[in-house]
C-alpha cells in the first residue's frame, strides 16, 4: 500500500472498510496528528482537511506516487505549523509525546510577573 508518513500527517492510498485500511488507487485517507501532540478545535481540523482536499485536487492529473504523497504530507506539515504559530491549535501538554517538534510553546506571563 502506498503511504506517506510525517510527524503529524499520515496519508494512505487506501479507504477504511470495517475499521481496516484497504488499498485503493483512487482514494486517499488522511490521519491527522496520530500521537495527539496538539489540541484541535473542529474548525482547525476542518481547515487541515480542506487544505488536504485542495492539495489533492491540485495534484489531480498527477500519477499517484510515493513522491507526490510525500509532497502533500510535507505541505500539510507546514500548514499545521502555521496554525500553531497563529494560535489556532496548541500543544497538548498531556500527550505522551512532548518533543515540541514544531517549536517551543508560547508562554504568556501573568500581569505583574517579570
């Protein structure tokens, strides 16, 4: 099965059937943040899914290859980093993975603290 995995994005050339991935040459399945490193709002997830759909549509005439899937995954990683930097998502400090792979979290000091 053709797939691309980055730190926060898994893309499979497959469809989910009875909770199993079944290889497909016409369907891509996206798994966002499988380690739950971030706290997501529904709106933030919808934005990632919309960006995924846009990237897939832009590559519509291209052959389904490992390289093309990796490129989409890499572009989605950058998109997620932009969301983190914009404050649309935040690190999940209760995650089993605390490596701050997209940069150190922002800490806002309380008023009166220096």
